[in-house]
C-alpha cells in the first residue's frame, strides 16, 4: 500500500505537470505565431505603400493556433483524482499510532494502529503519537550545562534532599482520543513532569532523611511509583517503571552519616574479629584435644612397649643372672681398688696441704718483713723531706730579711740624699688625680722657679714682700 500510495502521488504530480506544460507550450506557440503574423502584416503594409509597378508580396494570412484547455483540464482532473486517492491512504509506521481528526465532526473515535487505513481526503487528517517507551529523568544536583530538572524534596526534619528519579512510561493506545481532546501538549512537560515532581514532594515529608536514604528507601519508591502510576493511568499514560537512582543528602547530614557509617563499620569489624578469635579458640581447643588424644595413644603405646620390654627382660634374666653375679663381683673388686686409690690420694693431698701451709707461712712472713721495711723507708723519706722543707723555709726567711734590710738601708740613703722623696711618695698615694712634676734641685733656667719666686716676693695685698722673707723650699 505504501508503494501504491507513492505511485498515485507520483501520477498526480506527473499529470499536473503535464497539464501545466501543455498549456504553457500552447501559449508559447500562440505567442510565436502572433509574432510571425505581425511581421507578415508589416510586410503587406509596406508593399501596399510601395509605388505602382512593384511586385506584390507573397504573404498569406493564417488562422491562430488554439490552446488545449480541455485536454489540460482533463489531465489536471485525473491528477487531482490520483492525488485524492493517494491522500486517502494513511500509513501508520511501527511504534506509532494515529487518530483521525475531521474538519467537520472533530476527532473520530478509535485508534489507528500501525498499518494502512483509509481516510476522507481534504476533510480529515491524522494526528500521530509515538507509542514507544519514554523516559523522564530528574537530577539530584544542579550542574551547569545539564538540561535535567532538579528535584528537591523536604524531609520530616525540614532538610532539603536531592533526588535523581527515572520514570519509564508510554502512551495508552486506547486513550489517544482522550489525550488529544483533553490533555495539553506536550504531554511530557505538561503532565508527566508535574505529576512526578509533586508526588515525590508530597510523600517525602512523611519520612526522615535516614529512612529515605537507607531503611525505607524501597518503601518510599514503591509508594511514589504506585501514586504516579495511578495518576497518570487516568490520563492515558502507562507507567512501566519508577526508579530512585540517587539521593543527595545535605552536607552536614552526609558528614554525620559518614561518621556513623564508619562507626558501624568499626563495630562490624570488631564483631568479625571477635568471631575470628572465637574460631581461633575453637581451633586451638580442637588442636589441644587432638594433641591430648595423640599423647594418650602415645602413652598407651609406650606402656605396651615397656610391658613387652619387661617381659623380654624377665625372659632374658634367666640367662643373664650368672653374668650379673660376675659383674657384681667385678664391681666390688673395682670398688675396693678405687677405695684404696682414694685413700692414697687423700694422704698425698694431706701432705701436699701441709707443705703448702708451710710455704704460705714463710711467704707471709717475708711479706710482713718487706712491708715493715717499706714503711720504715717511707717514714725516713718523710722525715728527710720535712727537714729539707724546714731548712728551705729558714733560708727563705733569712734571705728575705737580708733583702728587706738592704732595701731599708738603700731607702734611708736615698731619703738622706733626697728628702723630697717622702712627699713624692705621699702625693703618689693620695690620689690618682694628683699630677707630679720633677724639677732640678738648683732651679737654674726653669721658668716655674722664676714665677714662684716673683709670686713669693709680693704680699697678699699686692705690696712687695719683706726682704727678710725666706724663699720657698726647692724640691
């Protein structure tokens, strides 16, 4: 049927083109004929105006060419008929369905499933619907460049949770007429998205964050799926699957939950380690029991072997008793020999001890004599050292006294020669700020002596001093 429809449309197009082409071709010929006739009339007019005696022209008048209007109209009608027949054939592809919408009576009841259908051309047209599964997704977090809608819900504690939801649905073919007549388009944005978002936002406040994230996550998803399925089914939308792919927790709660999970993991690890230790204890107990059984078996085997050995020894005693008696006699003789040898060794050791004691006494007496001599020699050496030190001290005192006596004699001679040394010594020891200046005794050619002499020649009131005043003592 698809090929037949294609052929009809191709025939329609070919007939219409042929009709239009025939009319255009005839019009072109009429135009060319008229142009040629116009040239002939001009020539006839020129010959009529020519002088007498000229040859008349050979141009004869022709009838005009008729345009094939009837043929073109027939071709156009045949083409239109073929086009109407092609338009009356409706082919619905796989995975889709259609409804017939009439310009006179509106939407016709019934769904046109994949295949070939006949409709009234020009007054009816088809509205196609995709019956394949569709997927509606939401994102838990808003990411730049992401076209998915972000779904945030509020839990019972008032915390905001991001949900990544995936809903798979399809149109109900039996309700396409209802969808077309009552629901806004597009259905995905106007119906499915609001229903999914409102359902999760309505159910979330009935649960705490921990329940949505872990303990009652499946229950929360099942209730949401049931509600979404029921609400969309009334609008002709069949929901096949509702999955909760991701739950994005608040940062503070996620951190606390992570700490709690770590503690639970630590608890689980401790439990596992305790189980392992119990198993190790059980293994050690079983090994101890096995070792005990092995020891008992080994002891029993050893006792049996000893019993067998005792029996063998008892049997052998009958033959070995004479040999034992001989061995006992030999042992007695050897003991007597050892006893005699021990006595001799004891006497030899006693004599050696006596000799050693005498040698020790002599050695101790020699040591005592040598110690006494050493002490005596040390005492004599100490006495001689003390005598030498006393003599040295006496010599030092004697020499010091002689040196002091000689120094005093020298100082007396110096004082006698220079009486001013006493004052100089006193001035030097009075203060470090006193400056001493040495001058010659005779005072010749010395500026200071002249100044002092002139100062002493005046009284305190500026009058000349008496001639009997003594000059100051010269240093």
